[in-house]
């Protein structure tokens, strides 16, 4: 495996990682900003208030995106197996 092939594989792996983690991170961001705005509007300054809704939102997003995550990881693993078999 040449250096260029290694870099291409690493780039593809990072791209798959970003595709897999982006929905959960965006859900956490949206929930965090929303609760932060509600806290600012109501002047409730409880630091632990944001954790439970974020955990629930991330869990729901992961539950709904599980088929997509499995397909993306399966595709990457197929590519890894093909690269191993080629050498």
C-alpha cells in the first residue's frame, strides 16, 4: 500500500466518522441552544437542566439513524476487507 492509498483510506474513514457522528452532534447542539435560550428567557440558571433533554435527544437520533450508521460502517468494513485481500 502506497502513501497515497493510505491517505485516501484515512480520508475516507474520517469522512465516514463525520457522517456517523454529525446527526447526534447536531441534535445535541440544537437542544443545548434551545434550552440555553429558555434558561436565559426565564432566568432559571440550573446547570444540570440541559443534560437530560440532550441525552434523550441523542438517544432518539441514534435510534433513528441506526440503519444509516450500520450501512456506512458496513461499507467501510467491506472496503477494508477488500484492501486487505488485495495485498
